[in-house]
C-alpha cells in the first residue's frame, strides 16, 4: 500500500509520532490499529482515536515467561492473584504472562492445570498461558505429559530444590527429559542442589544464625552451578532441550555456555532482581532484608555483571520476573526470628 493510500484508510486507533522499537531497529512512524490488530505502520495515518506518542518509545508488549500468581507456599499464599498481578503487569508494559500450574500430591497434571485455569478465569487483564510443574512422575503422568502438549501446554517445570515439598529426584528429572523429547515438550528447571541447601539451612538455624543474610549463605552459588551442570548432563544424555529459570550466578552461566558449546539444546533465563541488586540488601536494618528473600537469592555484585554480559552475548535467552510476591507485614514477617520461615 502506497503512502497516499495509507492516508486514505481510517484506523480505529492511531499511535502517532512515536519511536517504534523492534527486535532489530528503531524508527519514527505512526501505528494504525484495526480492532485489536496492528494493521498499518506508516506516516500521517488517520484514525478515530489518536494517541500522541511524541518523545516516547513504542514497542511490543513484554512477555513474562515466569510468574506465580496465587501460589500456596510455606503456609501462605502469594499476595497477587490473577487480577491484581495482571493489572500490575499491564501497568509495566507486560501484556502476556506464563504462570505455573503446580501438581499437588495425588493430582493428575490435568487436575493441576484446571485448578490454575480456574484461578485465572475472569480475572486476568492480559493474555496468559501455563506451564505445568511436575511433582511426581509415574507411568500415568508420563503418558499425561503428551496430553498436555496436545492441548497447548508443552512446557513442564522440575524443581531440584525445596526438599520435602516441590523437589524431585534425579530419576524424575531424567525421565521427564526423555518423555519431553518424545512429545516435543520442554523441561524448565529450578536448578539448586536441594540436599545441600537443606543441610545448610538446618545447620545455620541450629547455630542461631537466623537473620535474612543467612538465607543467601544457605543457598551458595556453587549449589546452583552444580545443579545446573547436572541438569545439562542429563539433557545431553537424553538429547532433550532444557530451559533453566531464574539463573542468578556467573558459575551457572558458565556451565550453560559449556554445555551449549557441546551442541546441547540449552536455554537460560534471568530476572531483573539478579541484574539490579546484590546480596548486601539482606543486611539492611530492621528486618528490611527480608523483602529481598527469594530463591535463588541475590548474589555478590560480580554475578550481575556476568548476567548482563550473558544477555548481551545471547548466552541468556530471556528475562522473566519469577513474580511471586509476599506482603512484608503478615507474610514476610513470619520469619522474623528465623530466615527459613520467610516466604
């Protein structure tokens, strides 16, 4: 369509004079929207509604591949549901999230998915999808993974941490990778050595070391790097792709790079908190450090620099939030006398 023809077409909405940012370039132009679809990009477009974006960037809405809305955890429930969480996402420019349906004890994968879809139904203000987190793997669940792919849920999460709750053993991870390869699925992994973490947490609490900083010291970067390496080895053995969520440290990133150099299909995600903050936040006075308790924890500053470089080089493929908030009063303060009780 020529420029003159574009001017004659009246759009429902035109975003004018903004700087359009794509994956490869930026330039100034108008965007014409017909219904909910971008129909034209050009100059001097006309429309029923005009938004003047002069001096502003116009870019596609963000896709957050990692959220946890209304997640039951450590005797509480994450503070955002699909209404409040997706409103917040939209305000920040995120227009799609992918949440996690967590398989509870005795549940099928379909039952877990239905529970989470019901949580989102009628509440979400933006587009959403689901991963399914696998808590137990038997022959029936193995078969059911194929059913999940058939209905449009091709990604599954495995926890190598949280011993006694979400954590699975290596056999479950290995079998999941084998099955994912068969059905064209993708295994996503929370990579921390849960046995090491469990030992360190119990040791530090027994020694009276209960301040928020000990959360970080109970989740050393070596435990993340070891679990990442172990997951990569299994992915290499099976030939399946693997996606590591919320990578937080340089050592884990190096393991990812080494595995990819061998030809393994490995993807890495990091989060804004690991790019922007460091573990000194845990030493803030008056229990303020509890606000930054997450798993994996914040790391020493050099790790942030490595992650930024990983994004710039393409060694890390995505940025997600791992959005799983808990209120400071009434939730985080449950661990005021014991970091291990901070959700």
